[in-house]
């Protein structure tokens, strides 16, 4: 990447804590945090609202000219906007997770969001997380981390997160959806989820949140 700015790519499966860990690490290091999954969720939300057939790539691609997703920092907190509307909360609903997974398999969607993501990394010291940051979006990132944890651990974390927000879900449903999402992400034709050859594996199964952030910060400091 640019010699002026440090780019950190954090990839990993759903529920690995990428967003919260990367966001906290970025704050600690004075970096900008970019949650690329939120951009896909915004596209998924738009298509969900419009009743678009998410299995039809042409139908999804046909919506792109009307979709303007943005990431804005407000008081140091990332907010996601869809055509000017703050949708930061709505994009976290379980049905929007599945919609995001569906639209992220569409090559036209990935192409449309690529420039937004690269611009952020080129102009800031950035920690960016997603499914294909180190492999596709920022292949020349200064640091690459593959953040993961065992499926049942990830499902428990997601379950706790949703119930804390007052969303009623069953643990078995969360685990089932997580396993389905893992399979879809790893087996899609376009930019499947996989660990980049030069990425550091960070398994947080046995770590609490603060320990996970410490690990990520140590990896970044050790490589920059």
C-alpha cells in the first residue's frame, strides 16, 4: 500500500468479532476503522426492502445505480448510511445478514463497492475488516490478519449480542444460520472467504474481548 498510510486487512468468518475487535484496535492505535460488511448489508437492506429476488444476480445488479451506501464517522463512531438514511441498527437484523450474504456473491456488487473501500485505505491509516480484504480488496495490505473462533463460540457471541439488543432469537437458530453463512461465504464463486497466504491466523476461541484486541494490536505493531 501507500508508504504514507498503513493498511490492515482483517478477514474471517461471520461472528468472529471482527467488527468490534477491529473497531476497538483502530481506536487504540489511532486508525480509521472500516467495516466493509456494513456496506454489503446496506445493499442487502435496500434489496430486501424492494422485494428483489436475491438469488437473481441480474435483478440485484440492476438495483445498484439507485444504491448509495456510505460510511461516516460521527463523534468517532462509524455510522452506515443508505441513500442519506442512517441504517446502522437496521442492517444488523438477522434477515439482513442473509440478504448481505446473498448480494455479496454478486460480482457487480463487489465491483461497485471495491473503489469505496480502496479509497478509504489509500487516504487513511486504516483497519478494514470483511471476508476478502486481504485476498481481493487490499491484496498489498501492510498487515493481514485472519480472525476466527470455533463455530459454537461465534454463535454464542452473536446470540448474546442480539439478545442484549432485545432481539428474541434461539441459540440453535443462530448456530444454524452461522454454519449456513460460513458455507455460503466459503463456496461462492466470487471472492470466497479464505485465509490469505501471508495472513497471520488469530484464533480467539479461548480469549475474552480485551485479550482479542491485545492480540490484534500486537500483530499490527509487530509488522509495522
